[in-house]
C-alpha cells in the first residue's frame, strides 16, 4: 500500500466498532513475528523498547536514531505502522514530515504535561505538517495529565479531558490517555470526548481489551510491556540453561 492508503487503512481501524489491538514491537524480527499473525491489522512501535534495545534511556533516543529504527520496521511489513515519536522532538511538524516520508501512517506524540497552550500548539503544528504532505496521518495525541499530574484521580481527569478536547479540536485522530484503568474513569472520559476517540495502554490489573471496547475505547496498545515479557522469557531460559536445561525440541524457527 502507498503511504496515503496505509494512513486511510489505519483511520478505518480506529473508527471501526471493534477496538484496535496493537502489539508493540521494537525491531524488524519482532515486527515480522507479530505481523505474521492473522489477527494483526497494524503494527505499533514502542519508543521505550527501541531505546532500550539500542542503549538509550526512555525519551533520550536521538530523532535520527529513532527514525532509522522505525524505517526498518516499516520496510519489514505491508501493514500500517504507527510509531512512538516521544514528544515530537524540537520541531514536531518536521518530525512528522520525516516520519511520513519513511512511510509511517500514524504516531503517538506525548505532551509530558507541558503548559496547555504549548501542548495544543504542538498538536496544531503536527496536524498542519501532515495536511501539507497530503496524508490523513493518524495522530494519537497523548496527554500525561493522569500519570504526571498530582492529586487524586478525580482532580487529574478533568485536565486530561480538557487537553483531549483541545487536541481533537486541532485535528488529532485520537487522544491517548495512559492511566485510564477503571470503568468509571473510562466512562467519564468517553462521555466527554466521544466513542472511538480515545486510546489506552493495557496494563496488569486494568480492564481487558473487550471491556475497553464495550466502553467505547478505539485502540489499546501495550508499550514496553511486550518487550519485558520477551526479555523475561529469555532470562528464564538462560537460568534454565545454566542449570540442567536444554533447548526445547518444539522450538519454532521464528527468526
């Protein structure tokens, strides 16, 4: 598919009645393993996981390094790829232009709870850059109002809703709100922002994907947790091999 077609396909997945489940990947082989599953409709990169695999702290990976890693993933699959682009870096509009140039169909960009007007202006810049490229780019505009805010959740939710409304008004496809873990909070947010306008991260102890879908959430991703599961499997195997273990006989050749 061409870049415009991939963005349109991702938009259709966001607007579908079924929640879009994206399994986050961090390199070519993880992307291929996930893409080979018939259930996979789109690929999402995890910035934290890519950074960790390349020796950077989360949020500390240079843009050029991030784009090289993302480009390799884009080239490894025909599916739409939505990328984690941290906070959009110094020039978010230029960052999105470069992302579109390598075939990215959408992206997460986080506000890091910076001042409201500054955060809204950055979303506006991203949307304008995508429109200038002629691509219906799927911006999953993230607000950290819940996870970075202070005070009880009842006081953080209004800020998340305020920012979410502003981001959607500027043309974001979705609002990504990490920290929406319970039914009451999700219902409150969806009532204000609308069905199929919000995305979440799936965490241990949170609602299931089906429950989020029933409440009107458009998309669920899993951030760095998928890499942590893979690394735990590797560590457990290593412990076994240091003991009396052997490589399993039925190990598939996924790489």
